[in-house]
C-alpha cells in the first residue's frame, strides 16, 4: 500500500503580523501588494510514493476530487491508464464559460419560467409583497448562472460520469492501493468523495476528531508559510508557483513524517 497524508491550506498575500526588531533610529517600511488575493492548496504527502499538490480557489468537493485524480495519476504505473487519467483531468477542469454554457442548456426556457412566475403570483396573491418577492427570488436564483450549488453539482456529475464511462474502477484494480489519511472535514466524508475514492482504489482513513497534531503535513504548511512570508507576492500566479516550489522543497528538506511513521504505522499495519 501507498500511505499518503492529506490536507488543505490557504496562502494569501496579506502580511503576517509578528513582532520584529529593527535598528535604532531607522524607520521600518514594509512593502506589500495592495491587491489582496489568496489560493487554496491541497497537499498529498506520500510516505512511500509520489507526493502532489493541487492549487485551487476553494476546498469544495469538485476541487478535492481533482486533487485525488492528480494523486492517483502520480502513483499509477500503467502508461495507458496515466494517459486516460490525464485526459479525464483535462476534461473535468471546465472553465467558468463552459459551466455557463451547460447551465444555459439545462435552464428552463423563457416560456416555462414565465409560467412558473405567474403561477407563483396567483398562488401567493393574498400574501405580503415581501413574501412574494422572496419566493420569486428563489425561482430566479435556481436559474441564475451564479448559482454556486448548481455549478458544483455540474462539476460533480461530469467527474463521476467520466470515471464511470472509462471504467476506471476496473483499471485501478491492477494498481497499488492508496491509503489516504485525512481529517473529518465534511467534504472529505461526502458521498461524492467516497465514490471518487472507490473508483480510484483509494481507501479513506479518517483521523480522530480535532487532532491535527496527528497529521505531519500540518508541519509542512507551517514551514511553507514561514518561507513564503519573506517574498513580495506580486501576483496570484507568482504565489501559485512559489507555493508549489516551496511545498516540494519543504518535503525534501525535512522528513517530518519519519517519527510519525515509526510511532503509528507498525501499531496498526
């Protein structure tokens, strides 16, 4: 089995507030980028395999699924399966415009939507104006291109459809199983993520609640933030590249999981 420690962390360009000592008589000037931005990093720290890091804008289920796909791809031996996984990764990484097009195709046409609004007005004609406005607002939100819930649902369906279409679950049976150790974040325990893991031959092993100290990748995040704070973060793209490079450098510089492995794994494996 390949043992992997899994977690997420965010990185931003806002300065960290710390006490510092300066030369007497000099004025300290801290140069920072006035435009605030941040990224989310999902790290897979492999003890006996290939580690990965996935940069996203959030830690929602579709983004976690992409991180699992990248981890599986990095720890797969069959060349044809690797090509297939890369193709799936490319296909499920839809742009916002592509999601908009799918939403517009699936949305109700103007005639159907107008009938729904008229029916609502008739049904609630004896209610207050605020009540009617609230109900109509819900109908509009369901059809809005900015409906976050619908956008995530589309990404979830597309990801699962590709995995099932390519029969990935069968192809993964010849690959080494990945034992993923992670916390109890609600997305990690969702039915969608469990299906993704099943298809990719990944076993999810949850840590006890409120025990981040049991996951050595937390030390990697702390070390990375100490390093990144020394840089002038000129752009989001620069922060992304710096985060990726610092992640792999931190893994090489320190074996944070050695003691953890000796303490816990022999007792449970």
